[in-house]
């Protein structure tokens, strides 16, 4: 009987600093422990994998470009609580570095180095006017929900 590889799939819905940090902490920890890891980025979670790390007018029309700008990119992710008008993530990054904990940006780099499978949600991309070229090259594919569910089958799935 062939042993099935351990698998975890994460759905990154939020674009918040603390939630994305949780996604990438779980993902890198699981990958380092031998798990196959898949991350499905949808809606605000797509911010974590955009090529533009700061604010950018990405989208196909004025409304989606406005959303793209307001989302802010990875370097401008707000915290869920205690955002303090944008200072919150800077405080967390400072505390993480001071305590020798990987920052969100370092976790994203580690995820790429560990070969974690990154996927973008096709439906959310259409709604937000984004294209595959708007994302980092490590994004393996653009998927619909059904394909992601098939890919996730046989493992655990977490929604963050």
C-alpha cells in the first residue's frame, strides 16, 4: 500500500497583515515538515502575490484600478486590529525583527524557496480586473473553485 503524502491547502481570503502572516507561517512550517502545500488566493488575499508591492492602479477600468490602488500591495497591508492609520504593520515588522521572527515579506520569500504551490482565484481576478501578468512569476496557475477543490482533495483545507 502506497503512503499518501501529507497535504494542506490554505485559502487566503484576507489581505490583512496578520492573516497573511498566519497563512505564510502555516504554509512554510508545513512545507518544511514535508507537506505538499497549496495556497489559493482570492479577493483581498490576491494582494500578497501581486508583482506591485506598493499601491498601484491595476485593473481594467477606473473602478477596478481604484480597488487595486486601495488594496495597497504587500508593503501596505493593514492589520485586522490596531492598524493605527497604517502604523500597526510597521510596529509588527519592528517587533518581528527585534524578536528574530520572519517578517511577512521574508515568509513570502521562504514560501517561494520551499516550492509552495501558489494559485490565484479566477473569479476574483475577473471581478477585480486583474490578469496573470499582474502576479509574481511563482504563481503556478489561475484556478476556479472546482479545480482548487480537486487539487485539495485528500488533505486538510484551512480558510484564513
